[in-house]
C-alpha cells in the first residue's frame, strides 16, 4: 500500500505520491522531494545528522514516519536562510570554522537554530547539552560551540 | 595580471565550500539531482563467519514487485584479480567473515530493495571460525613487510643484554581494541553507465586512484571510467581505496541498465569498510640511573584477515622517537576469520604511540624524573635507525612550550594524591609524531584573458580544507589574490594525484599546484598578456619528489591532558587537553586548528570510549552502530586547545608544510592514560579507560 503525503517544507507546499507507508520523513525529503540537505548517517536517531523542525519541534527525520508529517510544517537546512541571505547561525558556522566535511552540519544548524530561538543567550553547559545529540567526527566540537556563541552574540 | 604581494598562505581564508555546506547545497555522492531514473541497491551480509554458500533461494525475491535484479556469486560479472582481496565481491561462494557481502538486491525503491534483501534466504555450509586475537595465537606469522613497505622487524645492538644490565627497567604489555573509523557519511556510490562509459559519483579519498582501481577490476580502459567526488563526508582512511559498495554499484547498474545508488547503512560499515586492528604490544625500556635509554624493544601482535594481508606498522614510531644504542621492533600477525583491518587515522603511529608513550611515563616514574625531562634526555640528534638528519624536529620545543602554556611547571609528581571534592585530579603528557610524506601529483593551471585563473587537480576534500588550502597556495604562486583563483578538485579527469591519506594531501597537491602556477605565471609574464583563448600549463612532480632524500621528514608534537576521576563511580572526565605541534608552515590557521582539535578529540574518544566488541560466538563486531560504539560527543570535550610552533623547514617541500591531518590523534590516548595514573595511581594498559577498569582500585 502506498500513501500520498502533503506537507509544507520551508514554506512551500509539497506533495509526495506513492509513498510506502513505512517510509521515513528523511527518505521522502531526500529521495522524493529533492531536498538532500538533511543527511542519513545512522538511521536510528543517534547522530542527529537528519535533524529537522517538525511543527517547530526538533526531530530526527529518520525516526519520523512520512505519514506522521502529513499536513505538518517542516524546516530543513535548505530553509534556514531566505534564499539570498544566510541565517545568522549559517554565517557564524562558516565564520567560526565550524564546518569540516559538512555531513553533520545540517543537523547541527537546525539544532542550534532551535536552541537560540528558545534561549537567545545560552550558557556553555546549555549549548553542550542541546548539541549532545548531534555527533561530529571531524571538528572536535570547539568551533561549533564558538559558532553558536557568536550567533547568540550577533543576535543581541 | 593583478599582482599582489599579500601572501594568502598563512591567512585564515574561510572554507571555500562553507556556504554550500551550510545551506544543504553541497552535493555528496548520491545527491546528484541531474541523474534520473535511479534504482537502489541493498547488500546482503553473510550471517556466518566462515563457510561456504550452499544455496541462495532468489526466485521468490525476483518475483517481488519492483525488484529489478538479485546479484549473487552465480550471476555476478567476473572481475579481474585485484591485489585488494576485499574487491573480489561476489566472486566465490566462500564466506571469509561475518558481514561480508554475499548478494545484493536492486529495486525501484530503497525500501523494497531493503525488504527484499532481508527476505533473501541464503543457506550455508558452516565451518568453525576463529576470530579472537591472542598474544600466542597459533597462526602468528611474520609478514614480509609492514604497511606500506617498511621492514617487519628491526634490530640494532643487543637488546636483551642491555635490558638485563639496565638500572631502570619497564616491561609491560599494552592493548588497544578494534577501532572503527565511522566517518559521518557512510560509504556511498551512484553508478551510471552511458553506453560503454561509466560515471561514478563516489565518496572516496582519491578519485583518480578509485578510477584506476575500478577500471582494472572491471577490465575497462580507465578513459571510459569517470569518478567524481566533489564533497566527501569524512573518511579517516576508510575511503582511501574503493570498497565493496563501489564494486556492487557498478555491477548493479550494468545489470539493470539504469543508474543505481548504493549508500551503506552504518551497520554494514563495521564489517566491510575496514577498521583499526586491535593490538597487543609488549614494550621494554631499559635506562641508566639518569634516565638515559640503553634499550628500546617493541613487540607487536595484531590481526589480519583470510581475505588479504594487512600489516599495520604499529612499531614504526618507536624506530624514530628516542635515542638508544640497543633497539628492536617486531610485528606478528594472526590470520583470523574477521573483516580485513584497514587504515584508520594515523595507522601505526596512533596505537603504537599509545603504548610507547605510556611506557615512557612509567619509566619516568621508575627513574624519579619528570616525564618531559626524560624525553628531553633521550632526544636523538639523527634518526636513530637510518642515521639520516632530520629535515626539522621540534619535539623538545613542543614539550617545553606546551608545558608552559598548560601550566605544567609546578606539577607534584606523586600519583593519587590530589582531589577536588569527589574527584581525583591528575595531569599527563605524551609526545606525538607523524611522517611528512609526499607523493607525485599532476595539476593544470589555466589563465583566462579576464585575469582569472582555474587550477585543476584530482585532490579530495574529505573535510580537511584541501580546496581552501590549495586556493591559497595557487594564489601565492600566481601572485594574485585568492579572489581571482578557482581550484577544482575531486574529479578523476584531472589526472594522477595523491590520495587524501598519509597526511600528504596538501604537501603532494600543493607541490604540483605550486609548480603549475609558477610556470603559468612565468609564461604569462613572458607573453606580456593572456590571449583570448587563455594559457594553460600542466605540471607533474615525480622528479621533484624522487629527488627528495637525504633527510628524515617528520612532524612532532606534545599533548597535555588533565584527568578527573570520580572516587565513587570511577567516571573519567578530561576537562583540559592542550596540543603543541611542530609541523612546518601552517597554510591556513583556521582549517588547521580544526584538524588538530578534531584529531585530539578522536584521540580522547579512543582513550575513553571507542571499542569494537567482538562477539566470539557469532564472530562479528556486535556494537555495530553509534548507539553502542561510542564516539566523543559535544559534552565530552571541554577546554581543548591546539597551538603550533613557527617551524621553518625549507627542505620538506616548496610550501615548507608538514601534514596535520593525523598527528593530532597520535599520543592523545597516552596523555590521558598518564593523567589518569597521576590522578589515581592506577595504570590502565588496556584501552578504553572505562570505569569498570578503575572501580575497586581507586585510592581512599
């Protein structure tokens, strides 16, 4: 059996047809909707590379069934900026040198974006706790912390 | 030309592809939206560790809707023999390790392919397996050489006699577990045939060598095989050469006459992409009353598979670190029914220096010496084995300057005597080292009439910052601003080039880029102007690299750690790590700092978390995901700093730079283990340092 899934992704209404009912939101985004920014690195919710906002909540898109996203508002890394201008957190990731291979980056950006929306002036402990579900194998995390601190500073 | 005197090398130019990566626009291997009508491949791993496939019942699977093909040893294309036995995918019915691919399903959708692969019934004739490495394993043998081409054993003087006569003696065995590279991007390939021409979008550390290897394997002219690797989500050695995913993808695309995607699942990776061998290392050090080494002996036992020989060069660093008249290193391999170990960040140096630098800490205590002073007393003037002079060696400066920044000076050497609330506190030091290799490469530089330049080289940027560093190197050789230079990489069509491996990428590619851009600049200057159709120069560096000899080229460093161990739970925290490196000229401080800190963090992860746990009954690594194979997370790292000396080395290469991708992971685990000993008086000689190894042994 297949289903049709309609959702708003980065402000744009999108529909995927012939979706197998067990398919993940991540798979639909990457393979059906042409949005491969969210990455598949563990497929069981451990690494955070697929993190998106679903109805304003941070989720691992690999753990969300496509059907659960029916009618929902999704924000992926492709939707953080406004097309022309990078979002502050994207700018500071580049400026701080928080990006290396880039595979964890989309998930970290969404998590950090969400953190700063909820807490514009987070302590280091809060940042570390918030980002603890996003694994990175390249950077050693220090520059990612710098990027989040810098984004908080720029927003003040 | 718009000439500039401002040097780009040494500046912190931002990562060129940074904006593409933060917007999700950077396209990784399977994300090519211009390749249409793609099918999906899902591999079938063996469920036994040793035996033979008796029967594969693929008829019910072929009958499933949307299944396009089932690849098995019965119908897979015949491949040419390869040195790398792991590339002989589906070429026989023999199963050599659990997790080895025995079949694959191609289907219209990923989910169907996966479902079909899981349903495929494979019957085996099972044989008893042997997967456990032991110090006296009956199959232990001496390989002809260790990787890539070093002598297996070395010996000078009379080690046993010197050890027998030594005033101070250390004789201990250190063990490290299997470690898994786990780059964030699983290995992935998109294969597309157009008539007889093959294009592979592949996640690898060298598009040119992938092209050569796969062309040979499939009996194709390399000219019809095109490998593209624009963005690679990490590799750490595991993408150095093609893996089974690339082979299966090419086979599947040929069979279904459509492009196919094959992205490995994290679970597959623990068997088929390689890992660092576990090691059992006996170190013996003999020193006089003043701590001067008379003898160094390092005997390594490690594993290889029955598929092919892989002989990690674990004792290599011991051959060059310290002066001693009597010295010996040996390597022995057990051939087991396990996946083939392969390269992982600083193969050889990383596990070897954990053992050597732990033993040096133990010797310092034996001698009643500060561990930094012990190392300084044993500093060799030349490479102890070859007698070659160093092109540069800054270990002593790294130790001294690092100690100053870390605040080592007033350290109380007594172990297990400092606490802060419930936490025992200690500090440790260890040395780091990594060779400064270079390998011939080809670069093409082109000047356009509008004053812009394009440089092409089959380099790979696996997160290192290669694209950015090469842009800086090119700009300086052209004497223009980086704004006028575009460097294109990750394409086999750009010609022969070094891998992103052995920490030699920037040295090798940078050398070729420097040569091509210098020749281009001179040509443009002679010409006076750039004609409408541009000027192009190609350069190749075999002769220059062959002429490089007479010196030992090697980077050094020192790492300092603070460890805190909870007196009740045995939990280990490392609030502070500091590295000081002497690695020639730093091309880009911003990307370099990330490389050092990233390496040190992986070393911290090795010290405290990482361990591939072998299931002896089933013969596989049972903790084969990121839930159970722990890697350092954000909350594990607190205050971590990387610094470097202003080291000038005009001999190493035209940039004066040594590789920095691997040295950061070398020595970290020893620095942490030494700090844990200083905190607790408990010496852990078996990584990782987990609380169960400390509990019941803590003071108080």
